C-alpha cells in the first residue's frame, strides 16, 4: 500500500520520518489482513483539532473536533468489502500512482495524543490504531451495529497485532509464544521453547531457544525475545508468555535475572498444551539484583 502522507506544519515534529515509516507498516498490515492483492493508494493528512473541526462541520454537520475522518472513494456492493471486490477496486486505478486510489484519511494528532494519555498507551500506538481504523472504513467496513463493530474490530486487531501494536490477550500472547517455539533450534535437548514478550507500548517480540554444541553458548527463548526488544529500543515490559512442547517451563535463573533488569513486576505466563500458570517476576526472583533495587547507586562508581 502506498500512503501519500501530508502534514499540517503546525503538528509536524522531529519524529515525522519515523512516524511515516511506522504508518507505512500499518498500511501494509491492514491490506494483508483484508487480503487485497492489487496495489492501493491512500492520502493521509495529519492535522490539528481546529482543522478537523472545520472538516467535521463542513462535511458532517458536526461542529467539533474528532480523532479521525475517512472519505472513501469506492462504493462497494452490499455485504462486500475490498478483499472481495478487487474488480471494483481496479476501476480506481491511477496510472500516475501505479495503484488504486481508495480515499482520504484525516487524523488530528493532538486528539490522538490526548486519547493515548487517557487510555494509558503511547501516542504512537493510538495513531496507528486511528490510521488502521480509517483504512478499514475505506475498505468498506462500518460499526453501526454490534455485528459490524465486532467484524471491524477483529480486522483492526489482526492488522495491529501483526506489527506488534495490538491489544494482546494472555491467550494471544501464548499463541505467539507457541508459534515461536516451532522455530526453535534444539538438536541436543529436543526440548523446544518459544517466548513472546509484550512491551508497555503494546509491541510484541518473539524468541525461541537456540542451542549450541558447546552447550554454554545456548540461548533461552526468553532472552532471545528480550535481546531483540532491547536492540529495538524497548526498556519496559508488562508480560511474557513461555510455551514449551513437553511441560510447563519456568524461566531459568539467568533469564529471570535478565528480565528483572528491566521490569521486575512483569507477569510471567507459562504454557504447555492446555495447561497454564502465571506469577509475577519479582516473586520468581525475590530480592532480585537490579536497578529497581538500587544497583545504579553504586555500580560503575568509584569508592
């Protein structure tokens, strides 16, 4: 999907390029979730509350600011959405864009930031939700009835989950850990383990155990996921799910220590088949050694 992103200068900031890259990922994820194979193009305008208020007033007769507006270019047959209407989409093909133009989305960044603070997640996550919500409107979804709302929400979460920004339930986290387990390299123990780590911002990072002939060079699934996340700049985590194929597998001592460094109060979920158990990390490593217990007061400092 090609997103033609335009900024109101009043809301553009130093992170604009990073924001646009993440929006591009969200757009591609939404198109994959809808299973549209033809190239699509959408114009996205990021603005402030006052401008979106005027658009609401002029186009909807509502004189107030809202978070997102969608202006579809395509009318779908009753009961159909973009994934089942590719012939209709091709009628909107724009040779200059090399894609089918399906409409415009307008998002108020101040509104997105305010809602993020209200809901307790990042402004980045809220912006991606509003973009994906707008895209599914352009795909032909609506939320006027409970059934429509459920259907649209399912598609939104599928797209957001695929880029690690969804609202993940414990069972969804366990399933992602199970999927990670299938990639394990365990020719010596034959004990495959997968992990899925959830950040405070709602992103997920998967990992599996990777064994080595020297044994000592083996890396556990939990640390594989953790190191991936830390490399990407993450420092705060809320939950980790660990799935093993033969039995419940609590983190080893080294993994408990590695996780404790960042989030001592995170929840640890272990699973095997239908069996589940959970505990707080600080209970698994009481009086743990780490920044939360004052190590930063003296580590790296001269006497």
